[in-house]
C-alpha cells in the first residue's frame, strides 16, 4: 500500500484560469484581508450550526446553543476538558 499523501493545489472542478484569478484576488487582499475573510466564513459556519441546534433544542438559551455549537466544532474530548460538567447536545 502506498502511504504517500497527494496534495492537489487545483481542485478537480476548477479550471487553471479560475484558479489563477482566485490566487490573484487572494494576493491582492493581503494577509489582513485573507484573515478577515476566514473569520467571516468561520462566523457564518458557526451561525449555520447554531441555527440547526436551536430547533432541535428549543429549551436551550443562547449560551447553551453557543456551547452546543462549540462542542460540534472542537469535539467531545476537548469540549469536556474545557467545560467539565457542562452537558449539552448538538
């Protein structure tokens, strides 16, 4: 069995020209712009997760929904190390 890891710089559904345009835009954004975009994407994903948790657990207050989303993001082991005794379901 071959244990080498293959890293694709170009996704299979992306043309070379589209990738060039994307990388050009990312270069123009600079570090701060790329960091801001990553944070906005992360915030958006967290909001989507929270919007799915609330209907399943209507009894959860805002803090419990936030904790349930955090548990989804970091996994049970790390969540319970950081929040011992806190029981929330996602």
